[in-house]
C-alpha cells in the first residue's frame, strides 16, 4: 500500500478528515466544534493518503521547542493494520529530530506495540 503523508491543508483535506472523525461515533463529537478546525491549522497536523483517499491524520503541538505532544492520532478503520499511524508518528521524528515526542494516549496498547516506552500518566484537572 502506497501511503503519502503531508501537512494538513484545510482547503484540500477538511471534508474528508471530518468524515473519518464522524465514522468514530459519539466519542469524537467534540471534534465538530468550529474551534477544532482552527486548532487543526494552528497545530502540527499531518494527513495520510492512500490512492488519493484520506486515510489518517495526526495532530500535535510544539511545546516551544522543548517537546512535541501528540494530541490526536486516527486512522480510518478500513486502513488500520497498514502501519499508517506509525508512519504519521515517524514524520514527527523526522521533522523535529532534536525534540522528544510524547503521546497523550487513551490506547496505550497500540503505542506499546510500536515499541514506545510509557512515561507517567495524564490526569484531567477539574
């Protein structure tokens, strides 16, 4: 499977990205807030395409050059198992070689399968 990964471009990627998010169900409903569309453009957002079909994306934030925090990683259910998520993560390592990359995860098993080391945990304040 040939996968192309590039930076998110709202004019080209917005509608297809929303379709993938919508397919995830109620758990992702807050991602339809107009603020999220703005956040996508202000973040480090990559999209993955297979044969001109958007099949995954990642959204990360740069902590002022100290760390990169992966906030969202999603691959369309039809494309899972093809290392697309891993390729999206590798883009960060390639493009930010001097920064540590951390993931805010709710799917620890996936990242452990990729060989990433768990460091600490996350808590919601309030």
